[in-house]
C-alpha cells in the first residue's frame, strides 16, 4: 500500500463481484443445506468454486466454445453432486441450486459503500459472471450499479486484457482513468498490467470463517481498504 497515494485520476470504478461484492461461500453453503440439511455446505461451496477456473480454462483453450458462467456453473455442479451424496437431486432442484449464484448476499458494507462511491464515481461491475446473473443479483441485493459489464460483453474472461481495457473503451477513457476494485491480488495485478489503477479490498472470510485468507497489503496497488466504507473514506466520498 502506498503511504502517499497519487491524486485520484480515475472516474470509473469497476468492481470484481464474486468474493469482493458478495459472500459466495456463506450463500452457497446456505442454499445447499436448505435443499439437503445433512449436506456439508462448507465443503460443497468450496468444491463448486474450485471448479470455476478449470471450467473457464476449457473455454479459453478452445475445448469449449464461448460459455456463460451460468452454464459453466451447471457443468461443475453436475460433476460434484456424486461426491456429496446428492446425485438424486431432481432436475428442478439442480436448476434452482444453480441459480443460487444469482442470489448471493452482499457483504454488510457493500450497499452503503457503493452508494457513497457512486456519489463521486461511475460504478460498474467487471465480472466473469454473465449479464443476467449480475442483473438478477443486483436487483435482489439492491446493488446500485450505474452499469453492468461482464466477460459476456467482451467474450473474454478475466484476466484477459480485453476485459480490463474493455471497460476503458466502453467509457472512452484512458486505462489509468479506470480503477479495478477487487479482493483478489491476481485480478488486480492483471489490471495493473493493462494500466488501470487498483484498490484491494480485504475479505478475510471469503472462503468461510474456517478458511481465513491472507489479506496483506501489496505496495503495487494504488489503494488498500478494509471494506467499501473505508475505500469511500479514502476516496473522499
């Protein structure tokens, strides 16, 4: 974290969503246990999420054509139900559970923090989630986005440069006028490589309270904040 951050030049804040804006782990664990109380919701949520990168890699390698995250989530879901004793889930239950990703709860600071940040900046998503998923999530959780941008718009998943540079192109800005806000250092590093400013948000319990993650500052980021409220403080909102 820089001790004296440079003057803010960004006019658009682009937000990673899964883990940064919403608590996917607790939300997924709750949903699977609502269907099957005996299921290990913690382990199921982790296993489902663990399939995310390998599934995207199949698309990026050309093994699969362009595929929405909703459809990748379903492929992963069908691949893990056996190991959790859920192979007998009906098609209706599988469809309902797959759409749990549309119903993820925001972290407690998010709605107020975004509202404050929106008072000074244009705020948008930059997520691998598809547009329908992100829109349904925002509607349910009251997320006040100015714009919903997705890998679906750019036909490329993060960390492809087309996603980060695509935000600047959408708003007719230089990359340095866009800031990526995320709870993942690899996402932020890829954005920096494209010339974006970056803000790291601590989400130590992203993978559940039993699996705390390292949230140490990285001096390469423009900003480092505990949550969205702290970022709003730092950015004068």
